[in-house]
């Protein structure tokens, strides 16, 4: 197995900012960084939403079929 070396966070941030500014321009790069992220559903609520849409019989067949 190959050993991976990661860049330091500071170096990654600087490199990413340079690329963003080069490709998008400074105004659009800052706009991109400041875009609001979608709020994640709390895990129990997310699980309940998934369960509502679930076809129980199909799910069990898919999981336990050989």
C-alpha cells in the first residue's frame, strides 16, 4: 500500500485561493467562499425522512437476497 503525504492546511488554503482568484477573479472568488452552505438535517430527522420513502419489502429483498 502506498503512503500518502498530505500538504499542510495553510499551503492547501493558499494554493486553492490562488487558483480560485486566477480562474474566477477576486470578486467571484470571495463570493464563492462566502456562499451559504445548505443546513444539514439532524441525523434522526434525516433517517425518518428516508424511512418514509422506503419500500420495506424491496429494501429487505435487496439486502438479504443471495
